[in-house]
C-alpha cells in the first residue's frame, strides 16, 4: 500500500474541495479539514472517513482572520505529522451590485479572495521551502483572466491571486515546491446556485477528479473543464474597443 499523503484542505466544505477530497479519501490519504461552518464541516468529515481516508481531523475557523493563520497552519501540520499538499479552496463570489455601491463590500470580497490566500500561502510557501518539498494547489478562477462588468470585483481578486501564484511559483519551484493554479469555469455549487444558465455548469465531481489528477501530475496551471483554456484565450484577445460594448 502507498504511504498516505498528508493533505491540508482550507475551505473544505466548498463543493469543489469536497469532491477533490473524496478522491483522496478513496486513496487512503490523511486529511485535515478547515472551514467556518461547523455543521457542514462535520458532515464532510464523517463522509470522508467512510470513504476510506486513513486520518481525518477538522477545525472550525474563519480564514478571513489573518491573525489565526500561523497557529492554525502549524497545528494542522503537527496533527498530520507533516505536509505533502495544501489545497486552498475558500472564497466568496460576493454581490457585484453591492460592491459597486459600497467600497467596504468590495474590500471584503478582495480580502476573502486575495488577501487571506496570500497570507496563508506566504506561511505555507516558507514552510515547504524549508522542507524542500510539497504542493500548494489553489483555486483561482477564469473570472480573473479578464474583467467583466458582471463580476469584476471578484474577478480582480482572482486576477491578483493568479498573478501572485505565478510569481510564487517562479520563486519556489527551484526549491522542490510545486504551485498549481486551478482555474475553474462555472461549476454547480451553492455559490452559483440561481445564476442564469447554472443548469449547464460543470459537475463538481468531474471537476474534483480533474483537479486531483492535475495535482498528481504537478501541473503548473489547469483550466477545468479543459475547454475554458480555449474560451478564455479568445476572450482575452477581443479588442477593448469591442469588449466594452458587450453585455457580460
């Protein structure tokens, strides 16, 4: 039997994170789960145990609180007995209309989707560099590839996160640490429920399997589903004079 990998999942109750964790549980990996909803977290933890995870521990925490990060991460690694993979999956879509009217609402979206991950990744990157191993897998979004009027506050946070991950990868890859940027298109989750066309969004189970495979392969970046790589390449190259007139 292969040695169970030691995996920290931040934002473990998100639909995508839960589906990825199910792949790892089936392999018998050791999982440490962090989320802020205690009821959902308990359900996810119990499910992963039944699916074969060799170790499951969980903690309720609000990852928006940056002061908690150092101790939370240190405790997680101690509980796991080390760290092979840190998977960052927390985030909020936020209310674009509210963010347009209130800078405080905009700042909260930016804080959750950019500032908090940067805080976590800075600590985790330095830890992994010291041990000369590890994978940092982070969910960004195709929304960060180009700003659109429908979600440009969320998109700008994800654009910043993707740029941060690119620079971080350039700094620590030579130290034996992999940084994987994950860019999902729209996925059927609680965050996208009620959105126009949501019935056509990607299945989170398929997305989770694709992410697990990309992490296994030590990919630098993945669009999931894969066709979003082509879609976003086209969207990025639309001239601004035309793009600004589109209703997206």
